[in-house]
C-alpha cells in the first residue's frame, strides 16, 4: 500500500485488536488505518505470552506509534475492548500495575497528536473483524 498522509482537516481512523490464545498465552496485536472508508495501512505483531488485555493495549500503542508517520493532527481509535477504552478515557480505574504501565505508554503516544479520541465498538464492526483476522493470521504463522 502507498502511504497516504492525512491532512490537518481530516481524521485518521484506527481500528485495533489484540488476542491471546489462552489467557495468558501466545498473543498478537493488529491495527488498521482507515481514511474515509478506505484501508490505507494495516499491520500485526506477535507479542509472546500475554493476557488479552495486554494484547489489546499493545494494539493501541503500536498503532499510535505508526500513526505519527501519517498525521500529527486528528486520530480516532476504535477497539472492541470495553475495559481498555474505559480505562483510557478515565471512566474505569486501573487496578493492575502492568496495565497502568501500558496506559501510561498510551498517554505518551497520545501526546504526539493534536487530538486523539478513543471509542468502543462492537466485534462485528468490519474493520475490527479484519484486525481480528490479522491477529489470528499472525498467531497461525508462528505455529505453522
């Protein structure tokens, strides 16, 4: 895919997913960048042994780290993880220290943009489904 830069007046939409087989277990994260209704970039990463929540946080972190190559302006991050989104938005407390560290990393990454918003969406969202497929392909490639 050719890199499509996002203009100041546009929004980069990022759809993320994380997966762990068993909990904890082998995990992966994936993200998809969407401009308008078009996928402009996607990626996945093997994470080793992680929990589902750690995989979900890593998906957001990896996506925001890559997103600075596309924009420094307006970003909307979508995840099917109610826990992650509510923690990032300050609606739920973070009880586990390992998740607090990941939350702090999200906040550092968020600071590189003019505006970042986080939204929880259903698992049946087509871009979330695609991110889930990328996670599973990544994990399948590790074991094949």
